[in-house]
C-alpha cells in the first residue's frame, strides 16, 4: 500500500472570518492620572501665572479633585502666599461638596506663620474654631511654633495650655514646647515639660534629645552632652546626622576638642558624613 508524503498533500485554504458590522477595536487604556502630577501642575500655575489667569486654569485642570487631601498637598508645596490664600478660598466655591478641615486649615496657618503674618494666622485659627472644626495637636503646635518665632513666648504658652485642655499633645508638640522654653532661657520650665512628657508614657525621640543636647552645649556643659548620648544609646535611639553636625559645630566654636574628638570618632564608626559648611567652619576655628 502506497503512502503519500505529506509534502504532496495540498493544504485546504483557511477562510478569514468576516468582520461584523458595528464591531470596533478596543481602544487603548488611558494613562492613569496621579495626584503628584496634578499637584505639580497646580503649583506651576500658581507660581507662573497671575491670579486672573490662574483661576480659570485651576478650575479646568484635568484630574484636579477638590478634596482635602489634594488642596492640602498643593498648599504644602509653598506657592506664593497671596495666591495660596486665594486658592484656599477658591476651593470652597469650586466644589459644592468641599469643606475645609483641620488639614487644609493647618497647611494655610503654617504658610501665614512662616511669612510672619501672625495676626492673619490667628484670625484664620479663630475662623476655624467658629466653623466648628476642632484643631488637633499639629494645628496647635504650628501656631505655638510661629508665635514663639515672632517673639510672643507668653502667647505660645497660652496655646500650649489650650492644646493640653483640648487634645493630647504628641512627642512633636512636647519637643516644640521644650525648645521654645530653652530658647527663652526658661530651662527649669523646659525640664518640667520633659518630665511631664516621660510621665505621659511618651518616649523622647532623636529630635527631643537634639534640643536638650543643643541647650547643654550652649551653656558650656559639653561633658553632659556625652552623658545624654550614652542615655540615647541605652534607650535604643541612635544619634543622627543632624545631632552630630550640630554638636561638632558647637564644640569647634567653643574650642572643646575632647568632646569633638569623641563625636568625630562616633561619626566615623557609623559612617555619618560631616556637612560641608560645618567642616570648613570647624577647620577655620581649629586654625585660629
């Protein structure tokens, strides 16, 4: 019986299926719009355009959701103050459902305090209270910080008392209060706040220790700074780059070589780099 090879067999032609009428090809999926891109575009509009041109551009900006998260993020990019405040007011009219909350108010309060507009900052805080929005610890800490920077330490302490009456202060709040009191040369009150923080069950952070060590260095108690650093290590809080650089700068200015040697040895063991301005400042002080 003869067997035919496959190469001699003819292939049956394949028929293409006709396209059905009205059936369209699926369109490619559109690229997602990320909040960071929208925030960057909104910030660029506020920086580059006058408000008369920026307002319609913001209202028609694709992907700009008028919600608390987006508005607060735009304000935290530090746009020009006047246009930032107009943007803050525009948000309430751009969407019927939008209402300012403690996050947007705190962001705008921070911008006003940073610009030195303390009366405007306090008016906005009063407006926040009239709107029935309870300030949290972050809001009170922001107001307290900028009041102290403006020289009103008593006003900052009144805000501190109001914060303790309305909410529970955080570690950041306690640290800010301790720094304000140390800068105002009220060391005993600052130590009392530190003891109160520990009694509340809050552990000091590296920033808290930095404030304490900076005060000790300013008063010439350099040996005590090493004792505080040892206590930090016992509490499993490692001195960071900022703390080491501050202490190197203080020691070099005061001519304290023994403590400076210990700090530099610690930085070498933990691969902490000395900042360039502090390096040149310390070398200049050592030469003189």
